[in-house]
């Protein structure tokens, strides 16, 4: 016994010493890197420093007729490379060429050539920092593993799944010789009209923060050791308040009070910075009349000083030019460069015409309009990242060192995430799961499309090349035919997508035939939603699902058959014109290459659905709410003599999601009837699977501040979540910890406060109250 105790103590001591050694090595590496940065900075000319602050897209240095289009197969233009990297000394390259995915080997060859020029033909041999969009997998690498888009990942309410997906994305991005990923997106996805809501982790600040932390750690490693060849530097985006413009359209003005900005939009960026995120990309839009790229108070006072961000702040695509070309807050490019760099921008994603940026910035420094201290601060941040990534020693990573790239292991992780994301919103008379041998009619424009399953940022910007690269995966109808038997599954499109110029159009593709075929089916699986889009091409003026898809749904419902509505969409398109006629409704979001397989397994009962809505699904286009709306928006319909039907009335609420089993919650137990400042309140609930099949349950904890000073409190706020798996009859206890900060809110002065008073806690159908005492 004493010997065992001795061994245990010795083991603990060795583990402690090992941990201390790792910390010391990490600290020494950071100290060493800082010294290297300062030494190199002293050697650099003004021209070299300014070059480091410019980033161009790959087409600029490729062979082709101009800077916008490259020849195929792609190859570098030696003269263009020499001019960009040797003459202008540019520090960064991004993106793919011709908007097309490349193999890891091609990436390795391209980036090796770039680094050879940058490090061998320049005085100081500074490597190029290569960046790429990798929002749900390595976007521009053929064969990479595509996970559900972030909105689907959020629907899992599974931190481990998000972390694993980010780790795999980092691995496969590094396998492409690329060390910098423009991910994760931490904008608050609070407006269903916005064309990038699906890129977010949803409408809730806590959920976005928690998933953002997992994404950053998954990409960068637990200790942000991005020199590790399996990790990449993350770039959280888009700081700040990007997804809530007044119009609901991309890159249009937003009006956000300081109180709302700090209450709902800032927490997730603070969480990512605290988690060690190496870089941040800036919001392309305008807040309260001021373009964010010109906003010193946001970029320097808030981001760098108050939040203490020590990393690199990079613009979005061409956004310094936008200050004069679009926003008219600068008289010309030189004026725009002055404003943006002085505001706190460190690197300009110039994209194409880098010469004006570099020439103008050099002139501005010589004229004293941009101080050398500001230039040194920006370049210091850039060089520090390059040293942290170990690019000076290892500027490329060879795909042969990444045997798990596109492996079955990685694909299985993507499948499981897709399966956990699918959200069952309605299941009348338990029509799902489908019985074996039922005759199924599959119809709708999203039934036989890999493009719609993935969405944009998949092999190309708008996702239009998905079919070219993802043919080996199963669409929804292909997966159902494989798993339910081809003899049991009939497919008739009913409605299809087509490209009309620059715009998507829909046309009746055997609509009458689909309605007729329904009479011979036991059940209809109706796959509706959207084609792929992102950014400005995804803007819309009508949130209702299209007229043609609505007609298809109504005509099929009129047959009297059971209709299983499968939604495959980036944002919640309104379905209230026919939702009541649907027997069951499932939301698949944008589930990636394994979405068809995952959905088929859910429909057939091989997977018990466990996804939950990470946003509020609206019922009407003029009734757009978040779940944390104000009490004034939730008045009773019987109040007074007025009609309050237009008050809070979503189609489906945040957190909604059904299962093929049932769960029962015990009364909530608190460690104390009151919470005092500096203490922790422990909240415990028992959850039992009272059904006949195993299932996973996301346990969501909400709190409500019953009375607040001046600022009307939100109806409720998510403060914790845990996902658990339960066998039939099994019970598990779930425990949460709540402290003072969890109950706070931002007051009109922009300060976070927690006031004395009564609060309530909600866990499913269980509620309990407690008091906070300072």
C-alpha cells in the first residue's frame, strides 16, 4: 500500500514537472520569438515593412491574361512573382486561383515556389504568410473532409464535435501547406434575412462564444502552439456587429447601440481572444454611420487596448479601397490607407492592386501622416505570427506527412456531426422513423444535389463547383435508395434549380408528375430549401420560401399523403403557408458531404435525431425575433382590446428539437437559495430517458433577471448547455455552475453589472427561483 502511494506521488510529481517543462518551453519560445521579431524589425527598411502589411490573391501572381483570371492548369508567373515578392516585398498571399479547389500536392508545389522566391531572393528572407477560407473544412482543397456548415455544427450543441471538426480542418489545411485559416466566423447570426447566417453558430452570444472557443482551440491547439504542423492560426471574424444590418443585406449599414454591441456582439470575440486566437478579420460594414475599417475606437481602443488583443488584425477583401470607392469617407486611395492604418488595421487584404496601397503608405509615413510607430506595431504583429508558425524554419508542409487526409476516420467524424445536427421539428403521430418497406416518393429541388447539401465555401466561393468535386458522395435520394432499397424509393424532381445569367431561377421540373406519383407512395419526402450562396449574391427581398416550392408543397399535401418536409437551407425561409399541412418537419441546415447519409439514417430510425435549433425560426417576414427578446414583445393575446398576434410568434423556438424517445427532468436542485458575490451556485437536474430507444439530449439552462434597472431585461438567456446520451430507462445528473458574471447585463453606461434581486432558472419544463446578493 505504501509502495503504491509512493508510486502515485512520484507519478504526480513527474506529471507536474513535465507540465512545468512544457510551460517553460512555450514561454521560452515566445520570449525567443519576441527577440527575433525585434532584431528583424531593426534590419527592415520602410519598404519592407509596408510590403509585409499587404496581402494579394493568388491570381495576381499567376499566368493569365490579367490579375483576375489565371490560365489552367495554374502556374506562377515568374515576373509577377518577382515584382510582388521581391520588388514590393509583399508579406501575404491568400485564396485559390480561378475560384477552384486544388489537390494538396498542387498546393505544396505552388506555395513552395512562392516561399523559395520570398526567402531566397529578398534581403531578409521573410516567408510569405498564406491564408485560406476554411469555414467547414478546407474549402479549396480537393478531397478535403467537409463538415456541416457552422450553423449545423451549432445545432449539435456538442462542444466535442465542433472541436474535432476544427482539428481535422487544421490538419487538412496544413496538409495543403497552408498555415492560416480564415475561421471561425463568430458573428451573431441574429437576422434570418442575412445571407451569411448559416456561417455563424447561431443567434445566442453564449452558444457562439462556447463553440467559438472550441473552434479556436481545435484549429490552434489547446495551448495555441501553431508551430505544430497539425495546427493553423485561426482568424475569428468579422469584428464587430457584421450580421445585423438594417436592410438584412450584406455589407449594408447597421445601427447598434453601445449597450447592445457589448451585450450581444462582443462576448464571443472576447472569448476567442481569451482563448488565444492569433488573428482577427474586420467587419466590412458600417456601424452607426462609421465604416468599421475606419473606426479607431473599435479597432484600437476596444480591440487592442481594452480587450488586449496582441495578434494580427486583417481587413476583409478590398475593404480599405471601399472607404473611398463605396463609403465616401476618404477622398482617394491614399486617404483611405491613412484612415484605415491609423484606425488600427495591420494587414490589408488588398486582393488585386497592391501597388497603390504600398506606394501610398510609404508616402504617408514619409509625410508624417502615419507614424513609424504604427507601422512597427503592425509589422511586429505580422512577424510574430510568422515566427509562431515556425515559417522561417518550415515554410511549407508536405502532404506526404499527412496520411489521414480525407481518411475514413475523418469522414466518419463528419458523418456523426451531420447526424447530430439534424433537427426534428415536428413529428405528427410519430410518423418518423419510417417503417421498413414503405413506398417513398422523394421530390423537391434539394433532393438530388450535393451542392445544396454543402452550401458555399465548398470547393469554390459560391459552391457552384461542388458537383464536380463531390460526385462520390450521396445526395438525399441516393442515400435513401441505398438504405431503404431502390425498389422502395421513387424520385421525381417536381421543381429544380437553374442558372439564369447571374441569378438562380426555379422551374417546374415534372411537378404534375410528382403530384400524380404521390398517389402510389405511402409517404412523400419533400426536400425544399435554397441553392448555395454567400455574401452579396445571397441577398434577398422575400424571406418566404419560393412560390414554386410552396405550390409543390401545397399540391402534394392536397393528395392526403403523409408529407415529410426536409428543409435544406442556409437560413430559415418562411414556410407558414403550408407548414400545418406537413406531417413531419426536419431541418438539415447545410450538412456537408455526408448529409444525405445522415438524413437517410434519421428517417429510417438508424439514428435518433438530437439536433436543436440554434436560432429562432420565424413564422412571418415582419415578425423577426431572437429568443432573448424583451417582455414588451411577449404580451398575452388576451391583453386589453388589441390584437397582439404580431407579438412573439415564431414557427419554432430557439432550442427546439424532438427525439424518437422521451426525456423527463426532475425538479431542479440548488446548492443554496441565494447566490452571493464571489460564490458559485450549483444547479443540478436529473434527466431520465423514459422511452424505448437510446437518445441524446441537449440540456439547456436559461436564466431570467426578473427586474433590472433602466435596461428592460431579456425574457431569458442561455447560460449553460451539456449534451448527454441515455439508454432507455437510464438517468443522469447534469450539473451547472453559475456565478455573478453569468447573471450580469450591460447598463446604459456600457458597464457590466449584476444587481441584487430575484432570478429564475429554467431547465426544460422545470423552473426555480433564487436571489442574488452582493
